[in-house]
C-alpha cells in the first residue's frame, strides 16, 4: 500500500490541522462556543446524573456566570486565535448542541455563520438528539459551509454504554449515522479508551465498527477520573483502575492502524479539567502522549490505515 498523503506532515496519522490545510489552503481553527444548551442525560429527559465521567459544569464561561452571545464568543475567540489562523469553524461544544427546538437551533447556527471568516460549524451532540429536522437544517447549511456533527459514542459495546450511563445504545448511534450520512455533513465520533470493564478486544471492535461506517473523523482520548463525578468516586474507592500510559499508547496505535487513512483524527488526548483532575497522571502531559503515539507507530513502522480492510 503506498504511504498516505499525511506522511509528509511528519505525522503518522491524518490530523485535523493537516486536513484543513489540504482542504482550504490555510490554517483553520475551531472556536469553542457555549450556547447555553442542556443535556437530556442530565436534566431527566433521558436520565439524571449524566455519564459517570461527566463533571456537568459546562464551559469556563458558564461557570463564571451569564453567557456572552454567540457573536461575542466568536469575536473574542477570533481575537485570541487570529495570529494562528485565518478561517474559523464555530464549535458548539458544551453539552448537547442539538437539544432544542429546531427554530432555536436555526437562529444560533445562523448567528455563528454570519460572522466574518467563519467557514463552518462543528456541532457536538448525542446520537439520540439527531432527527430529520436537525439533518435538514444542517444539510441546507452544508451546501454553502463546512459542517461537522460530533457524535458522542464512547464504545460500540452496549454493556459498557449502560455501565457508563450514556442513556443510549449502539443501535441509536447507527440510526443517527444513517440519518446524517449522504447529506454533505461530516460525521465525527468520540470514543474513549480505558472504559471500565472493557478489554483490548472491545476497543478494537469499536474501531473496526466505525471503520466500516460512513464516519469522516474521530476523537479519541483516555478515560479521565474527575473529582465530583461518579467515576471519580469509583476511582477514590479503588473499585476501578485507570489505564496506564503504555496501554493507552499501544491501543491508540492499534486503533489508528485499523481506521481508514482518510478518516480525520481530530483528537488523541483530552485536555482541560486541571482543577478537578484525579487520574491518570500521565494524561495531563498531552504533548508527551502525542509524541509517544507517534513514536509507537514509528517503532512498528506503521501508520493510520495500515491494517484498514474494506468490508462489503
Ligand atoms: S452526554 Fe455529554 S453532557 Fe451529557 S451527561 Fe454525557 S458527557 Fe455529560
């Protein structure tokens, strides 16, 4: 198999920065937005308490008090990132950003897209909050703008989803992908490595399953135990153990080998949460984790997609 294009970026996987440079010929940056959404897995609509690892605090802006408007949040983000990027994607990140009547969504997305140099949207949400109205709205925008939907999945194993209190199953995820695919909307899926009760086989099964679906991007990170969460309590009581750096690096490399070479790797580590972070210690050194994954691929003389097999 010829070495894929991203090889020339000194990375052994297709990172988001390279993808956007290839697509738009310039640096593009995601601007995080907290538009004041809630989450049905926290407010009782689906469940209460949320996923066992979720701290439920929302963005730093929300923690400070009244949220600035979408326009104001984009303006301050642009000011900060302007030296490093010339175009921007408005990232509706906090909680479930399709969990509102479609008219409200239309207003918020339109406001973001009206800002200068904003070329698209990335909408973070849950599989059970995708319906035909949302797809119709986003596919309309996709005719003119660069649109991503980021679906939280975490694992393709229903037992795991139940244990972590996701409030949806894998079937609901596949239905949301079916609804979104083929409408000009890019789909990014979030997965976690190191979930309680999961072994290597489970993680690789999730990766293989996603590799065979119309998924355009992925965000991967290790499970983090945060203070004030159900998982944090489990960690403190030592009823769960956290994945080691060596295990994570090796599994992340395994996952990258299985994924299609053109799938955009939007994240390989988690960040933030320093004030409530409990474990694992190594996960706080993001650069070291990224370097270690690249080194592991180098050691194997491998790269993203090396073991990807097209299934029919
Ligand atoms: S879906 Fe997201 S916001 Fe909702 S409880 Fe889970 S992690 Fe928290």
